């Protein structure tokens, strides 16, 4: 019997090959999209799941509340590490600190054979030995217990060791970091997986941190550095809530009373770091849970659209099969047998679609992985158990969704009417259902379309928003020395270059992934104020180079250390002044210092973080010891040769380092790389959803044209024009499209409003977006309808009248 079902199914599919092709195309695209979305979501949800105790590991965040909620600071004051271990003996060996470097130069060897390896993305980090009691690594050489206990030691990942030393045994060999300190290799670990928020491949002993770099004041409870993060693993009998309550007392013990009233240390599950777009992580790559749900919904929408498309096309063919059904019923076929026959055909189409979907998904996977910046090397879907399980479940669901309604329609035909060819259009209930399916398709298409338009508007808003500083034609580079003589010599040489408008040495560019936050005292306050400020140590050319706008006072005078301050408008507002000039002359004490220094100028607000966060109080001051960045404003006609001349001067000044630079506008665009790439993906998915919807609409029009053949003949016989026939088909569908727009608009608004909540700066959702989506949907519908309706309108009326 099954063999008969299959043979009959293939005959029917071959006989109606055009509809079969459309069915398979729609389902193939829908299933391929679902498969790729499943793979992507599984990848995003797998971050750091390989750690055995990940459900008990937390990142400690410093949270300060002022007049408004200022968010969470990933950086922790360094003295907190020893204090936590002292005050909480139950977790003494389960608290750890990681201190990542934004970028570092690693050199191997000496003299002319010395090799240089610039490392970025926090690959080089100082790691506390207790880190390995929290996070799991496979040790190839050395041990977690001893490898990083002593100063001057380093643990490398397997690939990092091969990069530095080839196939030679790396144990006992030496690397030099930033030409500052030598480190002896004492351990080798297996490469961390791509799905981790801890991309450390060169792990330096934490005991060496005291001799290295800036922002390492071990007695300063005010200052923090975003790369210096702390983690703890809670005992099984201690809850997150209980520990946070104990941390309240901890803060009161070590902080000034006024600070303790508003400052808190809270716990963030490591599982949540990858989905937190408000705070930073070591990879710079996050995705919101809202975006995960958006992908789930889009995948579901596309699958539903493909199934509705199948139903509509199958219904359109139903009248052609009326006689076949009549014959089968006269010969004794039961309704159950007819249902099994039709489900067999649906299963065949679905099976063929699944095979093609696997091929399509496998082929386009590298492109999708590149768009989303995910690792997919070596992934083969057919050998992936979870993917195949998902595909089997999806196949069953699709077969049931797509086959149930058409099977019920066909099996319900009355044999006498079917044999006499007296079948007419289906009843009002089925007609309403068919119209409802069309509305559902266009509702889905317009939700996705409106969402894409809103996302486009938000991304455009990011690119055009005034950040408070200039970002075009500025290059920045890391400088390895803070020696006054070296910096002055470099400045003097570059000043002679005609293509350079201005230059500035600073700790950071105006907007940066890395930030130095601290507290302050105002005038004669005995205690530090309960508010975090962000520091921008820089020379006096900073304002000119980055185009900041000085609105009151003057720039501070040149100095090697802090002598005067320039603050932003947000800082002035925090002090309670409405007029920026009123803040001039007021004195501040910054961070752990006890020197009261004057405010001499005020600049307009500028963004120091990505646009996911609001502008916070900022202080500019001279502090040569923290200058790590050189920013150069190029002239409008600068070319590659100008960069080459800068490289020549830079390399002559720092012969032991590699020259590397980035354009500031490109760096800022990278802050929203994830959103931008997801937007590109959603544009593709939107196109696919609309295309599949058009296939379904084509099927319904074909159904109507076939079922109303005689009516069209009569209308033409009494004088109806081709345009009249076209209008007859179009008007009803345009009504359905407009109904879909009304339904889709509030849904799209609600969903996208939630997505925009991830951004502090949000585009207004304008009514014109819905107008554009509505007009677009109408045009798409008319184009889709036109082929079948014009074809019906041009048929000779005599032929139409004879058809029944």
C-alpha cells in the first residue's frame, strides 16, 4: 500500500511539475533558513558552557547610582581582590582577577633575528593563579597549581606556542612583552574554544602586574580599569542573593559612608556576559537575548510562511484532482486512505525539500558565518546529531502543518459531484480561511519588513549622530614609550609633515572600548562623591585634534602631571551649575590623589562609550605617564604615501616595535559591528520571507483564476476589459494587504521598541516607515497578481465558457 502511495505521489508531482517546483522552492528556502538560524542560536547559547561549574561562576560588577542610573562598571578596584579573600574565607581560593591588555607586542629572541608579534583583542592578559580553579582548561604541559605562581612566568595556548616557537618545545623558553619584561614559559594549554568570553592565549603571571603598566594602584578604591575584572565561584550552599547581601556590608567596610550609600558590588552570572550589550567583555562581541528571540521569531515566521504557501498552492490544485478523488471513492477508497495518500505526497515534497535545504544551508554556511562573525570551520550538518534531530522534528512539523488542511479538502469531495465535474469554489468557511492565510502571510512579511526598516533607520542614526567630536580623517596608534624626550622628538618630526593638521598624545581616543573610571572630591568635601567619572588624560592638543568644543574657560597648560582640569557639560551639571562658566575655578581631588586642582575649562558633551550608554561626567587633564595613544588629524587630501611617511618616522623612533594604526571612524563603526551584520542578515531573511509569501499569493491567484474561469468568460462576453479583470482580482487582495498592515504595525512597533531598548540613543519610530512598508507590500502584491490575472483576462471567452 505504501509503495502504491509513493508511486501515485510521484506521478502527481511530475504531472503538476510547475506547482511542485514552487512548493519545493518555498519549503527548501524556509527549511534552510530555519536550519541556519538554529545553528546560529545554538552557537550563541553555547558561550562558556564548557566550564564545569559555570552555573556558579559570577563576574563582580561595580555599580554606582547618582541622579540617574549610570550602569555597571566591569572594572574593579584592585585592593578589592585581597579584601574579598580576607573577608570571605569560604571563597578564598575561588576569587580571581584577570587584567587584560588592549594590545601588546610580544617579541621572541634577540638581535637581528628577533621576531615581533603584535597581539590585540585582549589575547595578552595577566591571570591570577586562582583563575584556573574557576575556569576549566586542558593542560598539555605544566599545571594549573604551579605554572603562574611566580613573577615572570607565562602560560601559552597551543597555537600561540606554535606561532612563537614552531615545533620546538616551548617550555622554559622566554618571550618579552612590550619590551618591558621577560616571561618564561611554564605551561601550555589547549586552545580555548571560539565560544568563550575569555580569549586569553598569552597568560602572564598576575604577580608581575605590580611592575607593569598604568591603572595599577593597589591601594586606590576609586579608580578602575575596564580590563581589570574579578570573578568568584560560589559554594553550592551559598546563593547569589545571599552573597550580594554580604557584599553590601563589604562595601560599607571599605568605602566612605557617603559612597557606600550608593555604591554596590553585584554579581553577574558568567552565562549572561555574552548577552549583556550594556557592559563590555574581553571579546567585544555580544548579542542581546532580544536579538536571539528575534531570530527565533523570524525563523518561525519564515517556516509558517512556507507552509501557508504550500497550503495555498495545494488548494489551487485541488479542483484538478476532483475526478481522481471521485474515482478512488467509487472504487472503495476510504477517507483515511485518501488522507494517507495526500500526506504521502506532502511527505515526499517535504523530504525532497529537506535534502535540498541541507545542501543549500551547507553551501551558504560560510557566508552566514562571515556575516555574523561566528566560527563554522569543519561543521558538516549531516554529521551533527543535534542539527539532524532538529531537522527530523522540523520535517514532521512541516509535513503536518502543510499537509493537513489540503488533505482534508481533497478527501472531503463528494464522489458524484467530482465525477460530473460539478465542483465549484469552496464554501465561505474555506474561503475565509484562505483569505486569513493570505493576511497571515502578509502580516508576517510586513512585520519583518517594518522591523528591517526600523533597524536600517537606527544604524543610519548611529552613523550620522553628532558624537561631540570629529572622527573623520583621524588615525590613532598605540605608543610604547612615555619618555618625554622620545615623545617630544616624535612630535617634532611629525610636525614637519605637510599632510598632518594636528596631533595629540593621550590615554584614549574620545570614544574608546577601554576606560579609566574614578571618583572625585569637590572643593572642601571630606569624602569622595558618590559618582563615577571617566578620565581622559591627554596633552593640550587633544581638543583641537579631535574637534572638541571649548565652551567656557581655557585649555589647561602643558604639564607632565595633573595640574588643571577641563570637564564636560555633564560634569558641570553634576556639580549643580546651569552656566558652564560658573564651574571655572572650582577645585577637585581626583581618584586617590589628595591634591586639589582647579577646573579651568568646560567642553561640550561628547560620547566616551558606545551609543549603548549615555554620556557621563568626564575630566580631561595632563598626565604624561598614562599616554598610550597618538591621534593624528590628517588633511583632506592625505593619501597612502602620507601614512607611509608617518610609519617611517614612527619606526625610526620605535625600532623595536611594529607600526600599526586604525582610522577612528572605522574603530567607532566596529562598536556596532554585530548590529550591522545582523541587520545585513535580516535584510536577506526579509527578502526570503517576502519571496516565499509571493509564491503563496501566486498560488491563490492561480486557484481563483481556475475556479472562476467561466465567470471570467461571461464578464468578457458582456464587455469587460482586461483591466477590469485585473482590477477584479487586485481589489480583494489589496484589501487583504491593508488588513495585514494594520495587524502588523503594532506588533512590529512592540517588537522593535524592545530591540531599541538596548540603545541609549534611539531613533524615533516614524509613521513614514509603515507607509513605505504598506506601499511596498501593495506593489509586491500587484506584481505577483498581475501574471495570473492578466493571463486569465486574455483567455478567449469561448474557451472559458466551454471549460465547464
